[in-house]
């Protein structure tokens, strides 16, 4: 009995003198934080991205290249005859943003609208000019460019442009002026060829019953443009 008490006493004394090794040294003192590493100024995380913009790659290098734009045009107006025109425009790119063209329409295809046929059936004659050809000049300004997805794998790069033009139309009876403002896009298939859909507002001088008169026409154009 005395030997057991002696052994217990020795064990308690040993635990009191060496507590950490018998606890497996599982606990350790935390490492003190170095206060000198704290930043002196607050960082505004939102401000880092506030003025960030995405820079889109330019669609095509066009400056200094010769151009050829061909397109068909269909008017939407109250003119007694429709004017389907085919136009061939040789041009030159002054820069990547400005292009100049000579506008030439070698012929127009006209057809009577239904109202003319109805008036003719009632014995009312409508004498109006029919366009034969057109010549003039156009300036194209393309300030915007981007890309459009076609399916899941193909991307078409494009330009958005504004077009201004002044032309003279030769009619079967006399001639008249034409001024137009257009908005459109050029979708580039490659560095040599693109397709252009265009919507334009036109101020056109026509000849009706021997009198010249200006009217507003909306015209839709679509065609191809080549870069050389």
C-alpha cells in the first residue's frame, strides 16, 4: 500500500513539473502580428474597376485601299412608280474611318403601283417621271466597329457607318436632284470582301405633270463591297 502511494506521489509531482510534453504539445502560443505591415491607406476596390473599358479590336485596316461597292436599292414612297436601282460605286478609303465614292446607277427598273392602275382604269392620267440613270458622290464615315457571333464558333467583325450623298437623277422627262443620309453596317467575310445592309432617308426631286417637286423617300440597300 505504501509503495502504491509513493508511486502515485511521484507521478503527480512529475506531471506538475512537466505538463506540456505529456499533453503532446498540441497547443502552441499564437504568432504575434507585426503591426508595421498594416497598410496606411484604405484601398477602394470598386475604384479599381470604375474607369475600366473593353477595347474592341479594329475590324479591318482600310486606309489607303481602293473600294468597289455594288448594291441594289428599293424605295418605299408614295411615288406612282417603284424604283429598283442597281448601283456601282468605285471609291477610296482616305483612312480607316472615312471613305469617298463616285455613285453611278446605270439603270433603274420601274413598275406601276396599284394606285396608278386603279386611276388609269377610272380614266385619270398620271404623268410622272421614270428614272433612267443616276450619278453623284458619297462620303462614308465609320466611327464604330465591333463583332457579331454567328453560331457558336464563328465571329463576324463589322463596322457601323453613316453615309451622306448628293446625286442627279436623269428621268425620261427631265432630271432632278437627290440628297440622302444613310445608316448601315459592313460585315467582313475576310480582308477583301464584306456585305452591307443600309437604310437611308432621301430627299428626291421628281417630275409630275411637268412640275418638279421634292419628296422624302425611304430606301433599303443591300450589296457587297470589295477592298483592293
